[in-house]
C-alpha cells in the first residue's frame, strides 16, 4: 500500500490511509495487521519491495496480505514472482483495484492466477465482467470521524480534482453562473489533508459530483459516499453507474448539463425542505448498505469462506 499521494514524500498522505487503514481500524477490532508501504521502501530506504516483503513474511508468517498497487509505476509494486513465493508459503493474497480502467486490464490479469481474490470497488458501468475471483464492492469511507452530519454553512461546493477536461469546463462554467460555488482541490491540487477535505464536504448544503472517467466510462469513487454520509445533498451527473446503487431524484439529484445544473442549484438552495428530504434519503441509503463495516464484513466473510474450502 502506498504511503504518499503520487508516491512523493513531499506530498500529503495517500487517501488509502483513511479509506482503508482507518476504516479497517474502526470496524474490525478482532483482526491485527501491519502495513508495508511500497513507495517508502524504494524512496526512503532504497530497498526492493520484493525482498522486504518476503523477509517480513518469512519472519512474521501472516495469514492474509491485502495489496494496493501504484498504477503505472511497476518499480514500486511486488512482482508476480514474489506473489508466487508468498502464495507457496500458504498466504491468502487479496488485491484492491482502485479503477476498472480497461487499459490496465493486462496489468490486473497478470496477477489473476496467483491471486485468491480481487476487490474492484469503483462500481464502473459495464466495464468489468464477473469472474470467480472478483468481488465487486464500493469505496469504504470513515463515516465516524470524517464524514458525518455537521453544521452546514457552505451553500454549494465542488471539492476535488479538476484535471479531467470535461469536468473542468463544466465546473468553471457553473462557477461563472453561480459565484457562490466553492471550489477546492484535493490532495494533488491543493494538498488538502483528510480532515480539511472532510470538513468542507460536511459543511456543504449541496455537493457536486462528476463521475465520468477520462478514459471514457462511468464509475463511482469516494465523493458520492462521502457526500451522502455527510447529509449533504448530492447533485450528480446523470449516469448509469450511480443509478446502480442509489435512486436518482430520491437519494440524490441528477443533472444533464450546465444549464440544468445551474437551475437545480438555485432551486434547491431556495427549497430547503425538499433539499433536506433528499439529503436524508441519501444518508439513509448509505447507512443501510454502503458503510465501511458493510465493505470490510463482505471482504473478510469472503476471505474466511475461501480459506475454509
């Protein structure tokens, strides 16, 4: 698992800390774990992750390893040969995949035979087919200490990356039309730590999202769950991915284009009862099925089931 955003020691801690480590801590007190940071191995200690990981496992004999790789940076990631050696030691190997990007299919597949389980959690629409070792889930978030209902003093916000061109054009045009729209980058653009980022989400009456991936498909990443768990009303691009998990116009509001987005921002800021009802529906739907406990219970139940066979 990486330690820093973009594997750079000059950057903030990677979101994997609060998305995976923190949520595991909060929900799975019966398990004990240690963490090896694949970027810290190379960048700080000038050590090869393969030798470090094998040495660690020979010494401490873990039952399960959950990998989170750095996409596009193979020098940081454990090799297939290392994973074969780990599996021959009787260790259950589970891989977390942050994106269903079809261009990374070969990268994912080269670990398929040596793996026991692949967790794919971005809910991409019609991208990943079902396979015996795939477990399709959602993003676990810290809904206890980071994303929870709070006082809301910001009318409307978009907190996140604007690197993707169509997202950037939409958000900047919305900002021109709705000057009160608050914009702030995430870890990469603004170096926001998890606490500051979460506070901005929690403080927003309406939060915008844009779920289109630059490689041409729809997916659900963290922000949808973060917004819903914070009792903020989600204004989301009309897309088939989000509709698979939540009910449009009930749990959240869809928008079609910048004109529609502008109209709906202005409408719901002046119709508080409707906005609060939708925010409550979204919050209830999140709590019913998509909390961190739901995520980790599903993962660990699957692992225990596999190990018992």
